[in-house]
């Protein structure tokens, strides 16, 4: 069997020759495959592939929590992380969100938990989430 080098960690590994011809045998392990697909650009591409844009809201069509909010799954150091999709979209658009702030919906059509449109959201405290602001 020929020896190849992993495209993620550069470690040598052996694989059957036919696998390389089919575009397989690029990584030495499943973990290296998962790590390779966790680059910021590919994460964003994967995230936006679950979104459909309408005139007012951008609707999340991926996995959802029971309360209707979108659930986006990423990996960090081999551990799965379940993130709220609207928070992830807000962070992609505006930058990091402080831990003490919530991302509140302010959609023109009313409260829509599936909306991930960053302009429809705003950062605020927990007291503001119970008050309706114009």
C-alpha cells in the first residue's frame, strides 16, 4: 500500500491506491476531516446554506430547538457545540457578542424565532427582552 500525507496534520498514513483516485484518502483520521471543515470560511458557507432570504426575514431551515430557535452545530477541539443560529448570524455580521447580552429579535413581521437576519436583531439585556420597544 502506498504512503500518503494527511492534508490537515501532515502525518504519514497508508491507504489503498484506488481510494486516492476517487478523491478519498486525503486525511489520516476522522478527526482531521472534521478539523479541516472547521475553518471560518467553510463554517460560514455551511451556516448560510441553511438560510432562505425573504423580503423581511432570513429564515433558518436547519435543525431547531423546541422553542423554534435555530440550532447550528460546530466543533471546537473535538467537542460538539450547539449554538443559537440567530446569535451566530449576529456574531458573523457584527462581531463577538458580550456574554451578558442577549440577541433580541426586532422583526417587522413580529417575533420570529426562525429569523437569522442580523438587521432584524439587536443586542440587549434580559430586562429589554420583556419590553416591547418601537
